[in-house]
C-alpha cells in the first residue's frame, strides 16, 4: 500500500480519520505546540506516581474483606494482566503517533471521528472523577495527621463526608495548587513528582519489608474463601453485569469473587494510560514511550502483589480495615509507628496521583480543542511556559469545586468502566491501523497481532461485565450527553470536516 501524505480526512462522515502525518503536523503549529522536555525516566516516574495511590492504600482491605480474602493478590495479578495486554497496544500507538490525547488521538487516526469523540468524552469524565476522588481521599489522610498533631479544622471545612461538614477546604486547595504547577510547566511537574514518588515507594517498601516479620501463616487459610451468597442477595444496581446477563446467583469470594475483586482493584492500575497523554511533550517518544508505559506498569504490579500478600498475612481478611487497611494492620500488631509512616506516605503520595490525573485530563481536552471538537480557544498554549494553560485553569477550578462540595462515594467503579472502554478502543485501533497503514514506521510493535489486541478486548470487556449494573447505567447517561454535545457542536466545528468538505455526511 502506498504511503499517504495528504492532509485531508480519510473516509467519510462520522468515521472520517485524521492521518497520522497531519496529527503530527498539528503539533508543530507555534500557537498550539507543547514543549518537549520529558525523558523515559520522567515517564516511568509519572506512571509509578499515579498508579501507586488509592488502590494500594485503600482498596486492598475492601476487596479482601468483601470479595476475595487472601486471594486479593490473584485479583491484582488478573488486573495487571489485563493492563499489560492494553499496555502493549498503547505502547505501539504512543510511539507511532506521539501526539497529546492518548486513546482519543489513537482512535482519531484509526477508527474515526465519532469513536474518537466518544473516547475523548469518556476520558474527560474518567480523569475528572479520578482527580476529585483522590483529592478527597488525600484530604482525609491529612486531616488524620493533623488530628494526631493536635491541629483541627473547623468542622464545616472538613467536607460533606464528615457529619456537619459542608466544604472540603483541603481538597479544594490541593487541586488549585496542582493546577498552578501544571500551568508553570511539565518539567517542574516531573521534578516534584520524582521527589514525591521516592517518598511513596519508600513507604511501600517499608510496608513490605517490615510486614514480613508479622505474617501469621494461619491468616492465609483459606487462601480462596468459599463462595457465599450475600444475605438477601444483590439488587440489580449492585450485582455485576455478568450475573445480570447470564442469570446465575450472585456470590462473594470463590473464583468469581477474584474476578469481581479484579474489576474493583483495577482502579489501582489507572495511570499507565495517562503516560500516553504526555507523548507530545516527550523528547524521544518513539524510544521512551514504550519504556515509560511498560516499565511503570511492571514495577507497580510487583509492589501491589507483594503488599496484598503481606497485609492479608499480617491480619486475617475478615478483620481488615476498609478505610486504612495498611496502617490499621500495623496497629493491630502493636506497631503504631509504622501506621503513622504509612499515613504520611499515603498523604504525600496521593498528591502525585491528583497531579498526573489532572495532567491527563487537560491534555485530552487540549487535543480535542485543537481538532475543533471543542472550542479552539482552549488549544492556545502559554507564550512562555508552552503549556495548555486555558483548559488547565478551567478544569482545575471545576474539579476543585467538585472535590470541595461533593460527597463522592463509590465512583471508583465509574472511573474503571471508562478506562476499560478506552482499552477496548485502543486495541481495536491497533488492528485497524495495521491493516489500513502498514507503511507507517513503528519503533515498537505490539507482538502477535491480532491475537494480543483481541485478547485485550476480551479481558477488558470481561472486567467491565464484573462491574455493577448501576455503573453501566451512569456510564450510558454520560455517553448520551456526549453524543448530544458532538452533534450540536463538535461535528459542525471539526477542523477535519472543514478540510474535507466533499465528505458525505
């Protein structure tokens, strides 16, 4: 097949695609160009910085107590495998199309404009909710440390999740500070992240090494608890979709409990896909993007499995705390000092999670704006810092308000379904682009295509089916809103549509 160099759209209507060459040329427009300053090390640190967060510090106890017992380690392995399959697809795309936007940009270059819009709209929700949820979690850890030191906020400023609270001042201020850091520049963000990640990984290693001395073998028995039917069963809103579709009785624990746990702890892995959003700001993306994506995922999977084995060995899964399982496990063994160190590490570590999730969202929003699907006003970069300061400020303020005023419960599953959906789109895109553009230079190639992408689609969809029915309903509502916005604004203002006016609509 001959190499296509035209700048116009390929295909017609809703599925017109933007050529890879044009996507790359768009990054060279002075007003819309981002500064290239990141290395493979920076990308790996970003990945570790955002992956290690709420999942390892909070979700471990929840899923062990409610879904999988000591087999939570297997749930992390299952979720890690799903992410690894997707990571191989992301690595090929990010090195071939080094443009901001991650799955949105990849879909635009392979499947078409409407699928690209859908995934971009999905990612905006995913990163916004993720940032707000983590900011509220960070606020809780900081308040706990302040209480230990004898400092107390006014009750009204502790947030809606606290009785009598109305506004979470700490979460609000955190998001605003991180917004300012992102406006100033990516290298500053990378340097701050490196320091914080070093602290966070040190705390995780303390948990693993110190916890080894407090493991009791009997706590691992049974390793996979016998499946049990929840008292009164599960309503449609709580039951996994796979159970609603295939009609079998809902259970916790057992083999299915591991899969249910995997669909929940999957939240702990969200982050390596955020690395792909920084492709345009990487010095040598063809070489460094695969290293950053795959390296950060491998490091975090090993740490997750080790921590879950240690914690369920220190304390029987039925007695684990849901809110702070790592810290409380050390308290239960009579070592509160470790608990304090873990709380400090969690508070410090969650700042990088918020920072990088906010980074990912602004880059997706920026890419959609540059393509005209959102107002072009938001794709102008700062004249000095070369950062997308307009969407960063807008989204930062909105998320700060959401984190400050909203009581956010059980939104991790909504973030999960959005990410898994993105994995499906990227895997499809790899297969499509291999067929339509075999001539493209690819410094990293996903192995065993189409087997790996198909396996990634199946694994991602399986975890999606293990999410509650209510999560699917909320996701459908958000997607419906997205369709309305696209047909009322995005389709009419698409730059690609204006270039190819001969396209049939």
